[in-house]
C-alpha cells in the first residue's frame, strides 16, 4: 500500500503533533516537558503565591527555558564534573529521596488524636495546677546562705539582701524569677518552694550545682495552661519527629555499619 504525497504529510502531522504537545519548548535539541510546567504551577498555586493563569504559565515557561540555557552552558564549561558540584548534587539527591520517603512514612503512620491527648495530659501533670512567683538569693557557701536566712528572720528585707546574689540576672530585681510552674526549675529547687506558702522563705539553704539558694514565694495562683487545641499542632509535630527519630534508629540498628 502506498501513500500519496498529501496523505503522507497528514500522517506525519498526526504523529508529530502529540509528541510536540508533550513539550513546552525544545532548547538546542533538549526538550522541556509540559509536565515540568504543570509541576511548578501546582507548587505555586498550592503555596498561595499566584492563581493559575496563562500569564503565570508563560512566566514559568520563560524561566524554564532560561534555566535550560544556563544549564547547557554550565555543562559545556564543565561545571557538572567539578567535585564540589558533584557532592552538592548527591546531597540534594539524597535529601529529595529521603524527604519523599519521610512524607510517605508520615502519611502511613500518622500521629493519632489519642497520642496527642496522652502527651498533653502528661504535660499538664508535669506542669501542675499552680504557678509560683518566686524570688531567690544565690550564695557560694551554705554558711553565707544561713547568714542571709538569719538576717531575713531578723527583719531584713529579702529584696535588699538579693543584691548579694551570685545570680546577677535577678540580683538587681530583688531576686525576682517571675511567675513559673515548678517544672520550669530543677526538681530540688521546685520541691523546696512548693512546700512554702505565700510570703514564706525557705528555712534551710537549697543546694544545686550552682550553689546555695534562699528562696521566697511571693504569690501563688492557678496555672494558666494552654488548651489542647492551642498546642495540638506543636504536640503533633513533636510526636511526628519522635516517630521519625525512632524509625531512623531502627534502620541504623539493622544496617551493617563498618
């Protein structure tokens, strides 16, 4: 069977048009596929930068053409063969592949609402239901701390004696540590002040690695903790990171590392 010239031309056009439609441009024989434009459009729209439009697509097309021209020139000048460039490419390749796997892992192993609630309940239990307005005076020796306690019992003002504190950050403010929950302090420190009432001072110095503390409770109030809904995103992110860390550690244990 033979084609007449006109029919042969039509046949060639039918074959060529779909192939051309797959590319937005061909630069020095290198095709830029339409799928690359679609991927960039999807990303731009998803990030809320611009809505999809012919103008946006034209800008993306021009950018891709410009990048391809620059890429070809860089390859011609041998930049793709440089050791530091090859290392950077490998690092980027690893990051892209790992991030794709992580995204899939997180999708298949989501943090449940029950997990988030349990973590929130743990946080509430640790924080406690009270906040304390605390002052302290930090001394270098137990004898110095006992001397300060004796002076307070004798009528000296705590705020005045706080000028002797080694904690220069709070000394100028009368030893003020502001409002905080007990969980914000080392256990030995917080255990000492939660046993005090409003206006009371520790009977004995409290020793920590920093020295000897004389502690006063200015006031006590119900804790103002964030609600579950307020901190849910942060808890979910923290639990997701914990899952990923455990997953990585599991893979490292299974790997043969020499």
